């Protein structure tokens, strides 16, 4: 853990190149950092204890800091000097930290298990506050400047979710829209869309935004005992886009995992013979569109963006033909020869679906209802359902980001990491989804993280700004760095060298200086 008592900024970095003067604020990122505790080791990379790190841009200088999230899980594990709290890919026995993790791990006894608060995936903004997030019902407030861990929030106290995504959306007023799954209400397994307001009414100022959380809409799971797993969802001006994929959690298996001595990940299976269902919720009426839209079986984690055009909903995602991505990150497979021996059997593919929500109800069975210039199709079937096939935009990109001012709107650019068949990010890319042109940045032995776009003040064009990526260097004795690219040309503006070890992370946010509370040094 890197922290510098007395200084609120962190470690000053050596910068080479040109640092735009307007770039002021904090790049805050999250990811798994610690995988061994005492003599015990997690099974999976996504299980590791959350490690936050940040780059602070201030008055022409760049500072770095990193700190483990002091979750209850972290504290219990460190106190016991071994893994005592279960994660998705690692079941822990027994659980002696009775004060916090005391409940029985059994759904059959109708007990809601107390999940981990090891929030290692992403960062969420709620009003003026920031939270580390994962996929359980817990999120952890953090101080974005000192990286200190603050309160724990339990979503399930306010809405009936046991799992929630770590990729919420924000509306134009800054309210959070997120989705979660309710799996313990027997016979009523459902997906909930919920809203967290960005502020509370003046007379209730002492209450938190979470007390004002509300369920916007619920979508019943097609299978009561096998809800789909999902990692993100899409949003347009008028609709929520939710994909019910045949990558499903088996509730009976989950309920017995603890006594069977297996991890929760083994209760997740890809059903390649099933369909993938698309759901659209009207944000105004809060009702689901009744037409059944589907495509072939697939696995996806990341939605890129979605928008409406001439009565269609267009949405872009990164999809796989199977679930080999999760398996690839088991630590026993990430050994020294992993680049050669640990291969994906399906490459991440950027797909565009074009779904006609307003279509001619008298159209003939077998006709393609898509009226936009695209190779994506939506064919009417005898029973009234509509079978959709995508247009392929490109292959080999993951961890996609867009200029969030264009989220839900017709857009041009995706920034993402490039991967081939192994879990190594070799480059970052800027894809023009309208022309399919791609710009790349890459250097030998460099593993760049999810690229984040930061608009320049008063930007008029979608790609006016910079792209930030943290680069881990695989060659010994070479330092990692933060890279700043000009978003338009994808050419390097400069880099800040980090003379300490830096971890490969998952997701993050850029917080402009104006959104940060004044620092007291
Ligand atoms: C990172 C790199 C890459 C790409 C990475 C990708 C696509 C990462 C996707 C990450 C995901 C989907 C993470 C999900 C984590 C889920 C967690 C931690 C869930 C926890 C749930 C718990 C503990 C509870 C469960 C309880 C249940 C289910 C009981 O009912 C590449 C491939 C681009 C390049 C290398 C770097
Ligand atoms: Fe993600």
C-alpha cells in the first residue's frame, strides 16, 4: 500500500511529454490486488482483495497513490491471516469472523447469505460521493483523494436484490440507474431496475440517497431456478436494454455449494442450446415492450452503448461464443507460460444489434424488419417473435468505454483494450463504429488497461479530449506508467512513470477537479 502521511496528493511522478493544462482531477481505478493471505490463495483472479489506485493531476504535476480497500472482508482475512470470506471463485471454510459473517450459507433454510464486500470491480458516483463496487449487495464508500475506506452500504436494505451490477448508468440529472437480481424470494426470481437519486430533498438532508432508492421496474426471470448472469446493461433516451443470456446461475446448486465444498462459480453454466432474450423497458411508462426479441446463445459482459434511430434500438456489445473468458482467469492457469498455454476458445467480438421496436405489424413472416443501412437483421417469425442477428463491428476488443456525454445517443467512437486469444492486453484501440476504422496504440511488453476518455473543456466533437490508460510493463526492470493520448489522433501526448509496482486492474473513473471536494492539506 502506498500512502504518504501529511501529503494529500501521493507520490510525485516523473512526467515526459506534454500535459494539457486543463487536465485537473483524479483518475481513480479499481481491481484485484492481493491473492495470497498467509498460507491460503484465492482460486480466481476476480477474487483478489480490491486494490484502489489513483493518478492526481494538479497544477501541471501528476501524483500516484494506491491503497487496499479496507473492506470487512479485507479486515477479517488479514486478522485471521488466511482467507475466511468466500468469493465467487473461492469457497472459504470455516468462517470464524462471527461478528460480521455469522449467517449460515444456505438458501434452503431461507437465510440470505452474508456476501463479501470486497468491492474490486468498479467505481460508482452517487451525488458527490464515490463507491467501490462489485456484484454483491454491498458497496463501499471511499474517499477519492485519500483512497480511505468509509461506510458500507447494503442495497438489500432498500430494494430486494442479492446481486447488482458494478456498471450502473447515470441519467442527465446524475441519478443512478442500476440492475440487480433477486434470487432468494422463492418462486419469484426476477431482475430489478432500480434508481438511486443524486440528491435528497432539502428537509431530509440527514438521510442518505440510498434511503430514497426505488424500484423502477421488475422483469421476471424466464427460469425461476436459473436466472441469467449479467455484468452490465444498456440505456437509450427512452429504453433500458437488458440481455437475458443463457449463461445462468443454478439456484439449487448455489444453495448447496457450501456443503458440497465447491465454489459459486461452479454453479454458473453456459447453455449453448438456449436462446439469448432481449428485453426493452420503456423508461417513461416503466413497462416492458411485449414483443419477444431473441438471438442465438452467447455470453457477454460489457455493453458498449445503445441509442434509438427511426423506431429502432441500436445496441453494441462485446460478445463471446462461450464462457472461456471466466475460466481463463483461474490463477492456476495464469502460470508462467500462460500466454502460450491459456487460450480463449472464443474471441471477444464487437457486435451491433438493430432491433425494430416500431415495425409494420402486417409484415410477412420471414421478412427482415430492419429499415436502417446495416447488415444486422431482425426477422419476423410465425409465432410473432423476432429473431435478430448482428452486424460485426470488429474482433478482439474488450473493456470498452465511450465518451459518456454520448451514452444513450448515436455515437461514433469506442475506446477499448485489444486482446487476441490470451488474457494479455497488447494494445488499446479507438474504433469508429460508423466506418469500422481503427486506430491503435501499442508498445512491446506493454499491457495497457481499460482506456478512459476525458473530454476537454467546451469540447464540441465527440473525440475532443484525451485518453488515459495505465500501462503495466512485462519486461523486468522497466517501470509501469500512465499514458496520455490525444483522443482524436491516438498519438502520445505524454507519460508519467510510476517507480513502484503497479497491478493490472479492471475499471475506473476520471473525476474532474470541480467534482472533488476542496482538499485540506
Ligand atoms: C482484465 C483484462 C481483460 C478483460 C477482462 C474482463 C472482460 C473482465 C470481466 C470481469 C468480470 C465479468 C468480473 C466479474 C466479477 C464478479 C464478481 C467478483 C462476483 C462476485 C460475486 C459474489 C462474491 C457472490 C456471489 C454469490 C452468489 C452468486 C450466490 O448466490 C482482458 C481480457 C481484456 C485483457 C487482460 C486484462
Ligand atoms: Fe466490467
